[in-house]
C-alpha cells in the first residue's frame, strides 16, 4: 500500500539555450507528489504518516520554494550573485527564514542563504523528479514521484525494495533503532 503526500512549490527558472518562451526568466507554482510504499505498520495502521513524509521531504524541498533555479552554465548566475552581494543578501538576510538543509549532489546544489538552487541540467519537470528522488531515495521508500508545473507534468515510478525499520508506536523510520519522534527503542 502507499501513503501519498503533496507539496506546493513557488519557484523561478529559465531554460538556458532553449529556443522558445521558456528561455526567459519566469515563475511557476509546482505540485510535487511523493508516493511512499511499504507494508502497513500494525501498531499505527498506516504505511508511513504523511505528516512525517512532509517533514523528511520538506527539509530539502524548501530549498526550491520561493527560490531561483538556474543551470550552472547560465550567464545569469554570476549576475544574480553579484546583485545579491551588492544588496547584502548573498549570505542570507533576516527575512530568509525558510532555509532548507544545504545539499550538493551530482544533479544540483542548494544555497539556502540566497534562495538559489544550481542544477547540472535544465530544471524541467523531469529534471525536478530526478533531483528529488536523488535527495530522498535513502530517506523514504519512494514508489512514485509526480511533478506538475503549469501545463507540464511528468511522473516516474520506482521499485521500492528496501525495508525501513519503523516505530510501532508512531510509524516513523527508526534511526539507529530509536524513534526520533517518540523515543521508542527497538529491543
């Protein structure tokens, strides 16, 4: 069975070297759906608590919300960083409270202090799915990710094969045999 959670993300990007309207900087509201698959945990009668999926995923996904997403070779990138430097917000500002965990993968790097994600490839709906899976595959037993942005949509199914040891009291993943939510210890 699956637990399904949705996230809404506001972001700006452009398709550098693309011949069409998307080559211009523009914004979107994107909807990301993550489906987590596993057996129903008997103690809590659910696959995985959706609010816990949101907590795990949001730690990294909030880097994309109200952020600028640019490809690493986009000439706008140094210009944006220069403007942020002159504005005094490149290394953060008091109003920037939605910072996620900084990350660096083979696909993307998040700079939470300046609300910027730099990608290897153009950030399409397909690209977003690849980035999200790469960031969360070791944290959640992902069966499917869907991302819609404007009229664009893509989905990818995965074969969730790992077993995640979960708390019988609240259903969240145990970390070294201990529940980070309620403190349960596996014997």
